[in-house]
């Protein structure tokens, strides 16, 4: 499952409170998502398109373990998240909710660059600059979960197929 989209670039230590702001946690997901990252980029939620890619620095997704941080990005159609490093629970939440998250320490990218993310190969192509960058691969087994829409839908299909067998 390769992803191609425009890059939205953020800095280090983007926390879950910025991704899913507390004042909107009781609102429907669409409302929460409309405020995603507004503290660092007021236009992000309005400009991001389905398949676009969020690029972060060190410790992306630090803070609370709230799944809503990834859900907000998924609701906006973000196709992949790339960072120099992730908070561990955020990384797991991303994969469990069907959003590929890749660690790429050497990525050089500017906002608006067109990226192609190849998670199983562990490669990112910046089509705007013509450069390629290695990243940590997402194992095929985990990509099956991501491609299946996340852990719960994948488990439901797996259990249903086992019952039929």
C-alpha cells in the first residue's frame, strides 16, 4: 500500500493535545478533526487533502495516549505520517487505526513537496526534488493490518474467515 501526496511539515514534539485539542474531545470526530494541528498551523485542517502526508520531527505524538490524535488525522484523510521518531503509543495507535507511520531520520522535505511513501520497501521518494530516502520498513504483517483499515476491522475479518473454515 504505497501512498502519494503533498507534504505538511511540522517540527519536533508535536503532542497529542495539538493533534486532538482537549476543548473539542466531546464533539463529533469531524469537529475535533477540524481543529487538528490548528495551534501550529491554523490552515492545516482546511488545506489537507485525502492521501496527503504529515511529516514531523522528533517525538511526534508525545503526550497522552488518546487515540483521537490519530483518528483526527485519519478523518482528514492523511495517508501516512513520517517522523524522525514517534512516541511509542502514538506509533502503535497509528498502525492500529490504519494509518502508516514511518520513522525516517534523514528525510529532507519542504511543505508542499510531493512524496511517495513505500512502507514495505522502507523508502520515501520526494518527487519535487527527485531524491529518495531510506526509512524503517513496516513489516508486511503490520501493513496487512493497516491496509485492512486497522486492527479491529482486520481482526473481525480474520475471525469471520476462521469461523467459516
